[in-house]
C-alpha cells in the first residue's frame, strides 16, 4: 500500500481497492500519512536541487523569448506592409489581386469567374 502511493495510476486506485477489499480505514490511514510526508519531502528536495538550473533557464530564456517575439513582430509588420501595398510575398506586381483557383475554376480580381475571362492562376486551367 505504501509503495502504491508513488506510482501515478496505482496511487489513484489504492484507496478504492483498499475499501473494496474491506481493509479498515485505521489500517490504511497511517500508510497514507507516511507516504504523503515522504512524497512531499521528495518534491521539495527535487525543487530545491533544481533551483539553480531554473534560475539559469529563466535568466537565459526570458531574453531569448523576448528576442523571438521582437523578430516575429517585425516579420508580421513587414508582411502586413507588403500586403497593403498589394505585393504579398511570392506574388509579382502583375498578379496582385488575383484569387487562387483550383482545377476547373477561374480566378480573378472579383473572385472565381470574375476579372479577365480566360486567365487562370498558375496556369492550372485553360
């Protein structure tokens, strides 16, 4: 019963199994109390031992995350500025405003079927 308190799935089942098999509460309670004290001590000890590496990770991680967020912000700003100008990345000035069409559809400035008749995006349709 004591060891079962340290195994994740078994920890949930031990009290139920003890009750189902008729083990009296007075016999189960001391094991549960001792296991809880040992478990708490192990968790506190692990946290204390990891404190130095956590401080180092925070000291290095916060500037790294801030730098990545700044780069992402600049990239998003640049993409929006290009989109407002009508030249999104991957599109030439002559293709600005043309909708992407699938097989059998024609795309144009006003959507499928609109714009200049006979022209398709990426030459997918005749």
